C-alpha cells in the first residue's frame, strides 16, 4: 500500500481527495493536516510514502514545508533511517515562478487541482515509484525556463562533474523520459538507469530527478 498524507487548509478539498484516493487500489491515507507547520510532525508520526501538498496554507506555506522535509533528509545523511516522502504539490497556482520554486524546494511533482481524478491517482503511484509527475503547464514552465547566463554557466560547470553516461541520462531525464524509456533508448537495464541517476544526484547534492532535470535545462539555455 502507498501511504499518503494530505496537506491542505481547505476541508472540502481534503474531503474530495480522501474520497477519491480511498476508492483507489493500493493507496491508504494515513494522515491529514491543515497547515504546513504540521507536515513535518505528521510525516514523522505516520511515515507516508507520498505527500499531496497545497501551496497556500496558514502558518507555513507548502513550499517552505517541502523544503523543511528536504533539509531534514539532508541532515540525516547516509546513515539516516527515516525515509522522506515524495512531495506532489497540488495547487491552483501554475505560474512559472511558483513551479520553479516548488521544484527547487525538492518537490517530486506538480499538479493543478483541476487535474482529472484518475490522473491524480496515477500521479501518486508514479511518485511512489520515483517517477516525475508534472502537469502540462508545469512541464512547459520547466522547458521554457530561461536561465540567467551566470546560472547556465554554473549548471554547465556542475554537470561537468558527472561521467559521460551520467550526463547522457541527465539529459534524458530533462526530456521527461521515464526510467523504462531511458533504458530502451540507451540499451541499458532499468536498474542501471536508476543507479546512474542516484549517482548523479549524490555527486551534485540534489534531492530528486526533477532538480536534475532543471539543472540540465539551465545548462542548455
């Protein structure tokens, strides 16, 4: 079962998500919170696999709460025993700057609340498998993101730390390809793709494949 935490200050939104996800196979809602400040404690208490995170919440917004989880993961280091959940931002806001802020905070996905129910269910499953989850508008924001020259140069410098194969796979990740699609394109196993992505993330000090995709986009600009 995929364990899910709902973080949204709107009780009606939480009720709708609860009804939708409880009817889906392989998903269990383990907790609900109404503001971002409650997320870290709820994650610690219930160990969810995926968090559906609103952005605008009282006390602490969803992007700050996402970053808080990422910082906690980094503080644990390699010896940490508590897995950090994948965060899918689920919001009504789709501005380019909001998408980029969420991705840089460590979100593993970004969806709009008007997304079809079956797509939200599939997104939860994909996030739990470590795959990227982006609404079409969020994907466009990443693709169209114009990096400042100095950021492009920095991204290129950082990618130079990777092996040729790691850079090749990073480029494929930036295209939005799944692990299976990368495997088929490069004629390597899915396990090799996963291991290579993990190696690249470790070398670059990144938290997830969407941050790797953003870095690759920056380098191309």
